[in-house]
C-alpha cells in the first residue's frame, strides 16, 4: 500500500470505466457501482484510511461516491450510507 495506491476517486473511476468524473448537473449521475466493488476499493485503501473497521472504510469510499455523483447499487450514495448505518449491508461487507 502507501503512495503507490491510486486515490479513492481514481479507483472508483477505474471501476466505472471512465476518465473524468464530471457532470453538468446536480441531478445527473456519472455511473453506478456495486457494493462489492466499493468493498474491493475499501480493502485496497484500508491502510491509508482513518477507518478502524472495513465497514468504516466502505463508508469512506461511499462518501467519495457522494462527492463524485456516483450511484451505489442503483441508489443515491447518501441513501446507501443510511442503509449501511442501519446494518442492511452488514452481511455483504463482512463476508
């Protein structure tokens, strides 16, 4: 890990197959990513994150998705964040 690991945003863009994370609207999304891909990114970035748990690391990656206007599992990233806090994805994250 360390300085050789790309940024979280770069890993999200790579997962989506896009070069730029830009939309001209606050209602458009640039893509949709699965919770499994989010988990993979969180695992790659784990050593550089402040999160103490994988769930916390996943939430950090989803926070980046919010900023980038990326949907997660077809939903607004903020909605997925609430679902994660409610424990709805614990089974997926902890696998």
